[in-house]
C-alpha cells in the first residue's frame, strides 16, 4: 500500500481513506483519533473519539463529559483495528496522556507523532521512537537557533531569583495544560518545597495531574491569599494574565515566562518578561533530528512549524520529505508569540468553570509570532 492511500491531508486534517478516520481533525468528523489534549489537536463534537484514557479525561475536563458521541480508550502499545487498519498509540513525551499514533496496512506503517519531545519529564511518559516507513513530525522549533537548555538549570535560575528577591512574588506564565504542571514538578525536583500558588485557570487540570499520581507538592489558590503569603512565592498563571488586571494584586512582581520561544530574547523584551525561562514541551532542532533518525523512516512529512527548514535537512539526509501545509496546530507554544487565543478558550473556560472569575484575557497577535505555516492562534 502506498503511504498516500493510508493517510492523506484533507482540509479537516489527516485522513485515512483505508480506515475512514481522521487524526487530530480540526473540525467535527465521524471518527477521530486524538494524539493529546491540547485544544489545537483535541476538539469537541466528533461522532467517536479514540485516544488514551488520560487524553479522554482531559477532553472531558475541558469540554464536558459529552464532548463526543462515543469514546474508546487505547492503552500504549495496544493494537486496535479501525476500519481494517491497524492502529496503536505510543508515548510522545509531550504532556500527560500524549501519544504518537501508528497506522499500518498492507506492509506500510506511518507514525503520526502529534506534538512530542524526547528527554525526561516527570509529568509524562517518555517519548518512544517507533519504527516506521513514514514519520509525520511537527517542526515548532525546527530551526538551528532553537536548542533548549537543561530545564532543571532554567528552574535553577527561577529559584536563584527567589533567593535574591524574597519580597517579590514571581509570576510564571505557563500554558495551563502540561507546561504549568511541568514547571511545578521541576521546581520540586530542584528542592523548592514552599507552597506554589495557582491562578484559577490552572486548578482543575492541575488537580487531575495530582489525581494521576504526579507529585506537585503543596499547592494553593491565589484567590484569598494574603499579600504576605505571596511575597517570595512562585505563582503559576496563564501568560495573558500577566498583563491583565489580575496581576495588579502583586506588588512589584517578577514577570517570568516558561516557553521555548524565550530562546529569542527579543520576544521576552517585547512582552516585558524579566525572567525568561527556556522550557519547552516540544523537541528542539537537535531533538527533532535525533527522533526522526531513531524511527528509521525513509520518508518524512511535516505538519506544522518551520516545515521548510526541517524538510531541507531531511532531504540532505537522504530521506524523501515534504511539508503537508496543515494549518490549525501549534497553539500551546505559540501563545508565547503573543496571540493568546487559547486564553480566551481553554484557559478562560477552565477559570469560568471553576467559578474563579480569573479568566485570562485574549491578547492581540504579534508580528514576531508563529510562522505562517503554524496556526495564527495560541
């Protein structure tokens, strides 16, 4: 079977004509396979959704229990027949429950990776390379300039600032699903045992991580906290909340931002970030290369991000390669580019559902934001 007969790009997303299903579709479809819970990949309204149990749980938290007509949970490594096509889910290392989806028929195997990162992360199952003929990769940080430092070293910079400015709250902007919980876990791993305070939009998803056995230490809501409690504390909030009226309760706060985009210092200055923390849940340039090589694939398809650069590298490596020109992905890291649309959907919805009144405010786009091949929203 030719790869194009097994998976092909459609306006609604990747589609398998052989199995009659979509992977991470961007509009409601009859049957969807979902890689992970970020809202640019996991959307409500499908007839049926197949995903890991944790991704299904996260979708229910974000969209309500009736987010799809029917759901089915897949275990990592389990082979499931969908319309005559064999599919299996494998850890992607991106966030809790994230998966690569392998599809196989007629001796051809394609792996759709969704978003992924190699390397250790206490909040997600580690990335596992899957042997395949065609690997479908993101390229969010698909340029040589993007080389992510050790995340524990970045957290060390945050703790050093806390020690230097014990009278100032440290507001850490982080995406509500995945990044926020990883920052908390990294702080604990670095020896920070003081309470960490949460914006209301962080609470439900963080509670879910804790219920899944992710150790995050003592957590407290910002609402109701006395100013003395917040002095010298780490406060995790949506990036857009840092410039909102919500942030005015903190006297002289240190503005920090956890994102791979903070590798570009101009972005940090543009957003008024005093303490940029280069912490990403996506593979950097070298991580992309190593992950692609580890699959042993002969062909590479690139869904979103800096597709041209990654395709050029793959061609030089002797792989067949092409961009798919899919739009709609890249939201959770792109928020650092200043668009913030997810703050007006997922994060705001989380806060509203929690009754906090702490919904983040959407922010305008920015000229230094995501590339045209990436979704022009967070």
